[in-house]
């Protein structure tokens, strides 16, 4: 038995949306669109439509924050009506998908008693899903949920919880022996949590790191995120906050890459101290609080103390640059860059945006966006580009300071740049993007028609 991960279009199974959702191979918002497009194939099959609606509502709950994210209640699904209909029809396979989805949501949003209850209810429908990928995923979240409630359970209950985890682990280990790319990291994370609750810290450390590494290698982004998150909680409980901070920030970045905005917002509320460097702008995606000697540029305005606005919006930049060289999926990167630059132009009042990434000491233009032509992905060295003022960009690269020109056609130190002479843009902004104080890229914005387009009020929104 060998199980591998496939993209959505390769699935010939009866439930492709569920498989892709559980495998984490698509950004959630992209998957949601794919499923909606795919639903026309389910028109005459109510079961497949129900599966599709359950997954769509799960994705909505992960991408849009709500007070009760574990409830399948919204545009795609009405939980009580659907549950009643499924019980009446005795549709055990769909009931399995239903309770698994609620189990995952309850656990990810830290309603652990509800997660255990959903696991208890869902267990009776496991036989109907024999052979499906969703069954070992059920064992995975069932074990994690029981280990989460273990510290507060009565001693007699603790014994039963560990017995159940042991049974689940035997089944996961069997699958990991045949398909380690899908199941070994799951087994390892549960083992790490088991060692945690038993106070076996040294064993837990190694298994958390191994689970993270294997999930990353096999592109289970959501489980890489979860492994980092649980490692962070482990170190936080141990009193090692600095180490916990590193893992929690990594979890945050992974969830953001997956598109789970509601989850990142939940982490912000639960762990503001661990995420403080992000929330407070220590790793500010624009570093717009930098200052430049205004006397050197008499016709420019330097905007300072710009707010981070929503941290979920702010993270887009940090995430992209943090993982851009590691991403192997051009589709994923294209989706992120396209959305990112479109949002930037809309909120900042720009008509053009250029994204540059530092690669082996050289700046490479990776994306160019304009209002009329949309976003184009490229890979062009700065030195050979005609889409950007090279002198200005090089200044920002070396000084690590943001430059805002309210009128680039007026006298300034960059007026002789060939790009400015030919294109005559009015408003210009160029800012470094730093991580841990090191340059990883730059963002260039311009508005050819409006003077002073990048005011502090406008800039603080992107």
C-alpha cells in the first residue's frame, strides 16, 4: 500500500475536494474557487454535493474569523439541518466527513472538549470510510484532541485517554510504514504530544522538530503549521518563551501561506506576546518608520510611524519573502504575488507596483503590476530592467531607508535617472523589506498622475 499526494485535477476518487483539503496542497481560497467550479459535476449526486458543502464551509471558517469557528454554519452549510438529514438518510460516509470536519475545526481553534466530543461521535462512522485518506487524519486529530485534554482530566480518565491514543498510533504507524510521506510526521507529532503530557521533555523536543521537518519536506503546510504551533506551546509551558516565540511565528507564517486567516487572527488574540515582533512591526514588512535626511531630498516627504493596520494583511509581505526561495510551486507563488500586489495598489493609491527579491546579493524583479495590465511574474535582474528607476532602488538597497517622492518630476537627487527622464512619474515610493535586520527585498510603487499620492494616511493602509 503506497499513498501519495496528488493535485486536485489528478483525482479520480469520489471525493476530490475532501482529499485536497486534507492534504494541504492548495491555498484555501484557491481551493474554494476550484471546488465551486467543480461542483457542476455533482449536480445529480447529493452525497457529493454534501461533501463539497462541508469542505467549503470548513474553508470559510478557516479564512473568515467568527466567534464559533467549529460550527458548520454559513452560506455553504447549515449544520443542524444537514446533520438531521444525514441521520435520517443513514448516510454514514457523509457523517464521517461531517464529524471529521468539526473535529479539525474544534481542535485548531482550541475548543478541545468539543473536539473530543466530535471525535466520539465520529468514531462510529469510521467503518463506512475504510480505505479513505480521511480515516488516518481522524486518528491524528482524535489523538491530538485527547492529549490536549489530558492534563485537566481525572487520573482514571487519563489512563483511558492514553489507551485510545495508543490504539490510534498503532494504526498510524502501520500506514506510516507503507507511506511515510503522508503519515510519518503525523505519527511523530502525536508522539511528541504524548511525551509532553508525560513530562518527557527531551523525547518531545526531538519529535516536534522531526514532525516539522517531515511535514515541510512533504508539503503538508497546514501540518507543518500545527507542528510548529504545538512546539511553541510546549516551550511556553516549559517557561522558555524566547524559543516558543520562534516556533509560534513560524506557525503563523505557515498558516498564512495556507490562507487560514481566521487561524492567524485567533493566534494573535491568544498569543500576543509570542507574536509581538510581528504585531508591533519589529519585522515590519515595509520598514516605513525609517528616516532619511530630508535636506538631501528637498522635494520629497518622508512618512514615519506608519501603522501595521491588520497584521494578517501585513504578514503577506513577510510570508512571501520568507519562503519565496523555498517555494517549489510556481502556482502558489503566483497566486500570492498576484493577490498581494493588487491589494497594495488598491490600498496605497499606486498605479504600478514592482516587487524585488534579493538573490545571492543581486536584486531580481519578480513581479510587475499595473492597473491596466494586472500582475506579470518575471525574473529579471535589476541592472537590465527598464521598469524601475535603478538609481533610486540602489540607494534604498544600500541605505535600507524608505524614500517617498511627492513629485519625482521636480528637482531631486534621482532626477537624472533614465527611467524618471523617460517615464515622468509623479508620486514614487521605494522601501526595503527586512527580516531580522537583513534586506530580503524591496517594494517600488508609483503613481504617474497624482502628486503626493503616498501620504501617511494612504500608506498606513497597505
